[in-house]
C-alpha cells in the first residue's frame, strides 16, 4: 500500500462488507485493478487526512463509488500548530540552545519578541483543524480571520493585518503555490508563518527568501522533500533550501497529527464511517472530487 509520507497504515487496508452485497475498500491509493475486482464496491475510505491526487483522478472513472477520508488528527495537528507558532514567535529554540551553553545574553537582548494579545491571526483553511486553531488564538487574546473557499474576503486583503498566518488548506491543484512572493510580502514585519497543510501550498523559494532576510519567522511541519524508504529517513534534507540554517525557523518532521492516541482515534473515526455506511446513512468527510477534499 502506498500512502502519503508518514501515513502508511497497511494494517487498515482491505475490503469490508457493510451490508448485503455492498463492500467498502479501505486504502489510500487503490489501483484500477483493486476497484475493478469488486463490482459491488460502494465506497473507498482513505484511512488518514488528505487525498492523494492519483486516488481522486482514479475515482472519477468510478462515479458509483463514493470517496471518504478521516479527520481523526484534527486536535493534535491544531495543538502542534500552536506549539510551532509560539516557539517561533518567542524564539524558544535559539534561546534554549544558547542557555544550554550557559549563555544568558538573549535575556538582555533589546530585540524582543512580539506578543499575542490584541494581535490578529489569519487562518487559511477554516476546516476542522483551522477552527481549533482559531479558538486557541482567541484564547490568547487574538482576533481571528478565518478564510475558506466560500469566504468572501480574499486572502490578500487579510494578510497585512496578520501577526500570524496559519496554513491549513488541503493540497490541490488550486492551492499549490497559493502563498507566494506577493502574499508573503504583504505580511507585516515580525509575522509568523505556520504550515501544517502540505509543503507545496507555500512557494519554497519565496518563503526561504523572506525568512533568510529575518523579516518573518516560521514553524513548519510539512515539507517539499520526503524520505523514499527507511534508509533515507536518516539523511533526507526536507527542502531544497537550507531552512535548517535559520534560527527563526522551528522545524518538525510532519508529525503534527501524531500522538499516543492517534491509532485509537483513527480506528474510532473509521468505525464511525463504516457504521454510517452500514446503516445507509451519509458518513462524515465525503470527498468532493472536483475540490479535492
């Protein structure tokens, strides 16, 4: 079974009969052979968040088969997004690194980090993850501008107000490169960019340029390069630019959705989808093949 990097769950792959004659395939990237082998197939369930483009394009050829995915990791992803934001804004990593060397000078540095109270955050992608981030930001005293596909306010109108930009949109043809040179330049000095969506939603070169200048900071959980096998996991640079050299970047290896409860939550959400299908109800998280989520 081939899934997005970090989302291999072959133990959940397989075909399940949900009622007399109807079957459900649980798999992230099924093949045409998989689908043709089950003429009574009613649905495909991707056992993680996100929709591989290959799966979406293949399912167009099988209009009788519905596609679903799981949003079991929304809480954990939102929590990690907030951790990345605060760590980047408060410069936790370089200050920690200095004090481990018994260097207290950051405490007396005149270059102080910004605060959250009475500031504005923009959440791009106001779905199950984005809404949780919005509530957390409100708890810190921030005003929240949540942007989704149906939001009448264009993202560029909101960016100049943002002391923080959280990127939570699905990766589709429409969102690839959504945040580029012009969008990043609209952010005010000192703003923090947090990406828990997919790397290609942000233009890599543009983001690196702004971060290297020191004008922005970032917390990044998703990247442009991923290991292709077990051996590569120990020596794969996550980007084509040296983000690892920048002190104003907090790096995370696409683990925002991982907690001790992840697999339990995955199975719980999967059971909810299967139970709804078995009862001829509409399960949550049906994928719109045109939108890609």
